[in-house]
């Protein structure tokens, strides 16, 4: 029993040391996650009665987040930031691209503090990254739920954004549904190749729900 307790303490101390070593700003690149809003609503938002899922909003791809990543896999956690947290007004102002006012605060807490940016600069970077993407117009016209190839979605983004390479983005899925388009970016928000741990959907087709 004593040996087990010592081993457990060693594991906990190793975890604490890793968290302490992950200093804000110590990362290699970003992953920008763009969620297909109707599918997020079907999987999560509807059960929460989230306002993002109301009919008539015509939301397609919304910004889930801008996540700092390591080249060798994983992402920094438990970072401390010297910046003040964003105000409610700051996070509410992100609702037009994130679907609602609460997500921006969550993203700052979970990921933004590890970037080394101030909260204001992080929110600005998220908007700049999102607005750098030209969204394929065909997704505005998804009026009926359909089965679609993740590769077809990837090709549509590549065709609309000549600066993106095939290695710079993946399409993810969850529960048989298209989940997100994930675009990898440098620290100055230019496209770059994704790390090997950014996994693409392996399904031949997945559900894409209609725009609400």
C-alpha cells in the first residue's frame, strides 16, 4: 500500500511539473476550429435550448476556437496569464462569429491564456483568423439534411482559399455527423501543415444538417 501511495504521488507531481512548465506563449502553432452550427445544435445545443439553435439565424460555420498546439502533439494547459480576463461586453461582441456570447469566455479560459496574448489581443486574433477564410458559398444553400463526403468539404474549402494547402486542414466528424473544419495556422495566422495528432474524419460520408 505504501508503495502504491508513493507511486501515486510521483504521478501527481509529474503532472504538476508539466502544468508548471507550460508557460503562456510556449506553443508551436494554432488550430482554428470551425463548427457546422446545425450539427452542433443537433448534438449539443438543442438539449441546452441554446439561442444559437433558433430557426431563422442561418448560421453555417461558426468559430469554435483558436487553439495553441505543440508540433509533437497535444496542447498547453493550466497556463497562467498576466492579462485581465475579457469583460462580458468583450465576449458578447464575438457572438456574431461564435454563435453566442458565452463561448468566447470559455475559449479564453481554456486556450487563450496559454497564447501569451492579452485577452483583447486573443479575441482580435480569433476574429482575424475567422475573417481570413473565404467560406464556400454552397454551404449557404444547404436546405435539406444530406450525406456528404468529408473530402468534398475539404475540396470546397481548398477551392475557395487558394492559399490553403491540402495538409493545412482536416474535416472532423462526431457521431456520424460532420463536426468541424480545422485549419492550422502559424503564430502570425498564416496557413501551415497540421500536426499528426489533428485527425481527419475516416468515414466515407457523414451527415450535414440543414441550415436553420
